[in-house]
């Protein structure tokens, strides 16, 4: 079925059908849904070249993918990308990955915008005064940041979770249980999410006159092996922590292994809370001792970023709106009162 036949069947003009399929705001939601449903039912797909010629849009979302020996593509990124891809696929959008030198991503952003390869881009893993954000804000292309940066004098659109609040609540729970020696196994502390998580732990401890000692904080790439090594280093100290807050379930696997190898127990010798990004293949309730977690789905965040990018492409969303999701604290068997 072509556009002319679909339009005739719906008793609508070809222009209206085309605009409905491409998300123009002047088409009513009722008409848009009627057109989309009919297109799906009859297997209509717009010709990409014709659509680009008619609308000036490519139907593509861009992501600049840092590459190099020092770059790890971790499961958190893949899970986020799965959510983004699910939404994009069901809304006739494509995702374009453009590889770039990790130390010079700005050149790739300039190129894909100048070539009009994509309609919008998203930025992930932001750092304070992030150079990518500073650049993209001047390029005139719709964008969203997954996470937040700091240190700018302008607003920008983003989606983030309340990392500081989540880790504040986790640390506060442990303090209420009598723990005075807490440790944090964090992600890359050059990135804002990790900065916010450390800030939350420090704030909870300070409220009870406690502090997070430098020997009780680790900043590592979020892998199982790094979680193991960090836990060994912490637990083999003379003033070992009685509780650990961990930035990833994947790292928590390593912490559990270290506890076992040292002949310790959870929660008898160590209470453990980790952040759960809701991986379908790694569930905190299936740990040897069900794991207490701060919980927020990174896949749903990916879908939401795609939804907002689609709205910005079509003009339905404008301005620099930030969106911060609350995080659940789920208490299970891995926490108990401080030993001794």
C-alpha cells in the first residue's frame, strides 16, 4: 500500500496522513492514532527518501559512541540502549551509532550535525562542565542528556534519577541500624552520577556526626572483578567497614564473592546495599542472601529518553526541561544491625 492508497482509504489528504505519521503537532491525537493504526494494519511503511524530502527529517536518533582501548561497553549501556531501541522501533525511528575518539567526541558531533545525518542526539555519562553538552547546546539540534552535568550557566533538557537521594536513604538506613564504619564502592567519580551518590552518603553520615573516610571509598569501573578487588581492599583493613553501599548489582556480585573468600557472612559481619538497574538476568532476590537495593530501571530510562527525543523532533516538546525520577529503597535480608 502506498501513501495515496492509504489516504484514499482513510478519506484524508496525503498531506494530513504524512504529517500524522511524522508526528506534526497540528494533527489531532485522534487522527494521528487512526492513521498509525491503519498504517500498521495494512503494512504501510513510508519511503525513507521520500519522507526526508517531504519533511526534512531523517527519522534517525544519533549517539556518538566513544571508542578506544580505555573504553568499556558495559551492561548498563546495553540495557539502556535496549530500552531506547524498543521505543524507537515501535515508532518508526532508527538509531545511528557514530564511533568517535573518546578524547575528541566533539568533532563527530559537528560532523553528524553538519551532514544532517540525524534529527536529534542524546548524551550519556555526563561529567561536570561536560564539553559535549557545551557544544551540542550551540549546534541547533534537538538533544537530551541521560544524567546531569554541573557548572553551566544555561539550562538543558535531561532525564536523571535521584542518585543523591537514593544513596542518602541507603546510608541513612545503615546508620539507623547502628553502623558507624560505612564504605562506598562507587562508579567513575569523574561522572556526575557517582559524584551525586558520594554526596548522598556523606550527607547521611554527617547528619549523625560521622564521616566517609578516604580509606573507605573506592571509585572503579563497574565490573564484578572490580567489586571483588575493592571489597577485599576494604575488608582486609584494620578498621574494616561493617556496611558497604555499592553502585551496581554487578559489582555486588564481586563483593559477595570477597565476603565468602574471607570467611565472613552477610549480614552477620557485613551489611550490603547496592543499586539495582533492573537487569532481567540479574535479580537481587536471587543472591545467596537477598540483596537490599536502591532500584530504578535503566531500560525504562532508555525508552523515556527516546520518547522525549521523538517529541522534541516533532515540536511537541520544547524548552530545557529537566526530569528527575525518584528511586525506591527495597530492604531485604542483606542488612542487619552493626556487629558487636
